C-alpha cells in the first residue's frame, strides 16, 4: 500500500482569467477521489517564478524535453509579474492528499502533446498547443501545472511554501478597473453539505459564481471552530429570536389544536409565539453552529472552542465592481424553494440551513467575516511542512 502523499495543481493566470477554476476543480475531485486538503492564492514575485522555473524540467517527466522547455518558458513569461505594468498575476495552488496522490493527480491533469485526444484530461480540455505547418509553436497554454512524481512534488511545493507568506494569501492590487469604478470584496463560504463525500459540487458552485465576472483573490480550506461560528453568525441570533414569533405561535397553536381539538384565539397564539420564539430562535442558532462547526457551544468544552471544527468548507474572497450584489444574485435567497431557476440555492440547496453557500450581505459584513474566517491564514506552509520527511 502506498503512503499518504501531498500533491499540487497550479491553476495558471489564464485559467483563472477564463473562469475555468470550477471545471478544473470538479475534475480533480471527482476523478482522483483525493481529499482537497488546502488551497492558496499567490501573486508570484519574479524571485518565486525564477526559482520554480529552474525546477520545471525533469528527467522523471514523461513529456519530451521540448515540451518541458516550453512549459519552463511559459512559467517565466506568464506566471510572473506583467512586464509592462509590473502588476502581479493571480495564481491558485490546490493541495490534494491521499494514497498515491501525485500519480492520480497527474493522470487527471494529463500531458501536453501535439496529438491531443478529445477531453480525456484537464489539459486536453482546457490546454492548447497549436503548431504551424513548419512545426513552430503558434499558441501554447498548459492550463495547469503538476509534478510527475511524489519526490518532485515535495521539492516544488517547498519552493512555493517558502514564498507563501509574502507572495500568497489575500491578494492586493491584482484586479483591474476603470478610474471611475470602485472595487469591492465579498466573502463566499461553500458550506459543509457539499463535502459529505468526494463530489463535483464545490467546483460546480464556483462555476456558477464565475458568471459574475469577479476575480478570486483569496481561497482557504476551512474547518470553522465553535468560537468562529459564534462570532460569524452572532448577528443572526437576535434576528431568529425576534422574527419567528408569529410563525412559532401559529405552529404551536396548530399542534395544540390537533391534540386538544379546539383552536386557540389570536391573542393566545401571539402570547404563545412571544413565549416560545426566543427559545426556538436559540435552538435554530445552535443548529447552525453544529452544522458549520460540528458541535454546539454546549457540546464543546470552553478550552476547545478555538480548535478547528470537524466540518469542511471552502472560503473564497471575490473582488470586483459591485461584488456583493453580483454574488448574492447568483446565489439566490436563503430559502431554496424561493430561489429562482439558475441560482445556486435553487440548484444545490435543500433547506434554509442546508443551502449550499453563504455570501456576505454588505461590504462591511464581508470585511468582518473575512477577518473571522482568517482567509489570509497560511495553512499552506503547515501542510507542506507536515508532508516533508
């Protein structure tokens, strides 16, 4: 039996610009069966790209030397800062963990070849190699980068890890806009119901968001602690306690009528709602905490409240003009049954709580939520260090 390995996939700036992130992620998760263990956005410096490019050509790579040299040249030209503007480009690095991870990832990624087959691998579908009649390269785009063997994966991951604090995290000044436009950021959480087993749903949700035209500037695999969940959803607590009175009163009155055989007059329904709504709101609030963190505050000893929870989610930060509104329009209303066709919650939601994803409802709340989830936290280097012997 093979040992557990850590493999990587680098999404190129072109793949990110073309909003291919969701489709690529879906293939990697569903076709490898591996755990998506980590993810981090990078805006690579010239130093990082120079060092990584030197390690690209490998005797263990099944692609011929010419292809490898093309990839090395591509890395230098397309992953580093723009030569004209000096602006750094966005790069996403995904980490996959599991048995025989490097080989399984590379088999899904595929190799660059002139004799491409139709759609078998990620590079077949999203990459391009166009030659003219003289065999000269007209256009080349590898779509993603991945190591051929486990030893090389760790060598190259160590390069990215060394730069992960200063070149990676929550990216700044990587999105273009007109002078008259104002950029805005918003947080998306792809919720735990999408991670019960290896599935394409997280990638599909990201693919839905791609039609906003917004740029991903932060990503993190996250296990929300009880303390984070309490802080994150604290504004919801009073809303649940205050707004459910009428519904609770009517529902409780209906139950009593079925059991006792007579209706309650409206004043009694209202009084019953006022009595039970705070208790029911707190119960709903604790259910949300359990759903996101794996247990309620009552089930969690005080000294464990800051420990990572048991439920997986993906935190994404999107940036662009009018980002909050655009994301929430694609997401749809909280209740999936009321969401319009083509929205994420209509397609993937089950209930008011199990509704696929969360999105910030204002720029101010986005800033607060990004800080609570700590999207910039460098889990990347921790995973790489743990994988190194």
